[in-house]
């Protein structure tokens, strides 16, 4: 696959860079789940004092594979170059230090002569931390509130957008219950990770979340929440305010659809 060839060529270039302490991949390649349509999430570990010098050389390393059609230099979780090649392969090159290494997702080591990554191997996971789960439940309730206000105004397009936000966070909530080891992946893993009966209901939500039928999608979301209400209440005993808001939104929408 082109992903494997790109990784081989870019990594070969990076290995020759004295600033690079280790090279690894995350995402689908890190988990061994990639296919011909996968992106490459490539990471370089450098020393703090070498970071600026290395950042200036990243494009040269990326061009070791092929001609770049488009690139952007951004910072989200770390300095990152987004590169799209002429064959439409997409590579994200992240630059991290030991202090900025994030223990989310699994990683596969490409190059680590000094075993700098060994200390992180035992903490590889895709589960949600307690606060992350709470944040997702809070966002489900919050965007249901925003949806209600928007739907009452008759702004159908914005209502669809608000329900999409609900489902993004609901996906992680459902995964936290039914497939916790995959919960960080959210929507992208629902097809493979949810029980078939639950997945069928989520697919129906997406099918009805359009300007003409978003009220039906909202009702389906409430049905899913109600079926998980006892479990949710047990999880939210440390966050009574979130529990109250969620229960209120469920009650309001249930009354509206009845």
C-alpha cells in the first residue's frame, strides 16, 4: 500500500536527522487497522531545545516520499504539518517531546534506538477518562438544549447541525458503556464496535436528521437516552448538575414528541 511506502521513505529520511530521538505512528497504522484509504499519523520525538530547529526541516523530510500537493502548518495537540500528496495520501507529522507526549491511542514504534518510548507503552489505551465521559454527557444535554431552541425558531438547517453535535458526543457515551476499550474513537468506530441493535438505532438517527425530519431524529435520540437512563444516572452521581440538565432535556423532548 502507498501508506507503507510513504512511511518507509519518510522514516528513512527522519532517521538521518540528528534531532530525531524516536519515530512512531498512531491512529489506524499504530493499531494495525489501516487500509488503502487511511491517513498516516506520524510522530517524531525530539528534545525541547531542538524542537525549533527540527520544525524548520519537516517539509524536507515529508518530500522524501513524493511531491506535496498541499500542506498546512498548524498547532492543535502539538506542532503539526498536514501534508497531502499528489496521489491524495494524507500525512500528519506531529512533533512532540517527552513532556508533550499524549497517552491516547495505541502507537507503533518505527525507530527508537535509546528506548525513549518504553515508559509510555504500558499506558496505551482508547478508554475515556472519567472527566472526558462527563464532558461528553454534558455536551449531549447542552446541544439538546440548543437544538430545542433552534427547532422552536423554525431554523431547520441549524437544528440539524445541533443534533449532529448531540450524536457526536452520544457516540462516545454509548461506546463508554458498550465498548469502552474503543470509546476515544467515537463515531468512526460505531460500525465495528456497537452491538447490532444499538447500531441500527444510531443509523436511524442519522437517516432522519435532515431539515424535514429532525424532530424524528431527536425523538430517537431521547429513546436511546431513556433506555440507558438508569446506567447514566449511576455514572453521574458525581455530577448532579449534569444529571439534572440531561433528565430535564429528556423530559422536555419526551413531552414534546408525545
